[in-house]
């Protein structure tokens, strides 16, 4: 009984130590909350190259931790958001930007979805207009013209 | 012609399969570096085994050289290392190591265990030079020409094929360029 109490106590102490250790690590390196917020808003726009589907703000990869520190220092030096973005793209390319700039290589990326949408709408309008010009009886399921309609059920064909 | 309209969805489908199939063989980790054909970022670092000696980028101006980023904690480096040791025996060009985010003792011990292909290793303890070079996955290697311009970047470990088909021909070409200029 006493033995299990001691064990339990040790476990509680150990978990406290562990949580304290983590608490230390998670503390922001900059005491200034305004700067920290700006740093987070900038790094949320940047892709972490180690774990590519996370932003640098989100990632726990070492490189992301270093880059957040780098952004903090650059902000402390009074550099603008644009200067920081330029610094990152100079090293890691446009790929770090979650919103890449519009240029010839990224044109398809930016315009593609819009083009597809317009193409789809145009097709839809064309099909609807053609249908509206068809005689009304084309849409009548009872219409006994199933002979050359490959989709008609056999029973309908025999009816004609 | 009208009877062939049923082929349209099939054609679209085949087109999509083509794109996806191509995608299977693309490596999303290989991000093209914007540093290719740009001057190698300047640095000034301690040499790994000689803490009181610093080594600068400009010390290498006039030579074609290879900068290989390694770390004792990097598993893929172990895979690549024997190839580099072997390549260094060919004495084609000086190879320098960038000991990235590592501890000095761990780095030295690692080189002692696996062999040292480097003229010297530069000690980038806080990874700042790594950031300037856009390093995001160790190992990486930069081939730098006599004018100090990065001409090629190997992301991830060198393979025997990459050394034979990419590195060696390019080194020969760059040396020729350096000789003419």
C-alpha cells in the first residue's frame, strides 16, 4: 500500500518536471507580444520546407524554429514585411510563399481554376440552350421512339 | 463523328492519368533553388577542428569547389558519406564540409568514424550559414565556380549516378571555364 503511494507520488513529481520542462521550451523567445503577433502573421504566409504542408508559424521542425527566430530578429531591426518575404524567397524560392507571385511560371496556377470554371459555365449554357431548342416531346419518357435510343429499356422497344 | 463523342470523357480520363502518372515520379522535396547561378552567400566560419582559424567564402575565389552540408545527426549523410570519401580520392576538386547545426565534438567524432573527405569542415553551429544557403534537408551540396557563383545544388544524398552523370561533367566544364577566363 505504502509502496504504491510512493510510486504514485514519484509519477506525479516526474510528470510535473516534464511539464515544466515543456513549459520552458514553449515560452516565446520575444517578450514583446506585438512583435510576436507580427512574426506569427508573417510566418503563417510561409511554407516550412521540412514538412511542406505546414506553415513556418505552425511547424515544430528545427528549421522552422530557427526561421521564426530569424524573422523576430529582422523585425527587431525594423525591417518591413516585404524585406522579410524577399529574404525568404531569395533563399528558398517562391515555393516558400503560400501565395506565390503572379508570373509566367505560375500563370496556370492562378488562372487555371478560373478558366476551368468559365469553360464549365460556357458548356453548361450551351447544353441548356440546345435543350431548350429541342421539341418538348424529346423529354417525354412515354415517347415511343425507343427503337434508335440505345438507352431505352428492352420493354419500351417492344412497345413501339 | 457524332458517334465518337463517347470517346471525349475517355480522352480526358487518359489525360488525367498521364498527369498523375508523371506526378508519381516527381519529388516534392526537390525544390529548385533560387541560388543557382547566383553568387554564393558570404560567410566567415570557424574551422571544425581549429576553433581559432576562420574560413571565408572569398578564400575560395578562383577555385572550383564543392560545399557539402553534413551533420552527425543526419542519417542520410551516412549513406552519402562513403561516396564522398571515394570521390575525394579522385582529387578532382577541393571538397569542404559545412557541419550544420551540430556539436563540435560530435562532428569531429563522426568524421573520425566515417572518414574525412573534406579539405576542412566549417562549423555552422547555429545554422545561420545554412539558412543563407537555403538548406532545408541535410545532406545538400553546392558546386561553386571560380567566380564564387553557385552552379549546381544537390538536394539530398549524392548517388553514384548523380556523381557520374551530373557532378563530374559539370566540374570538368567549370574547370575549363576557369582556365579560359
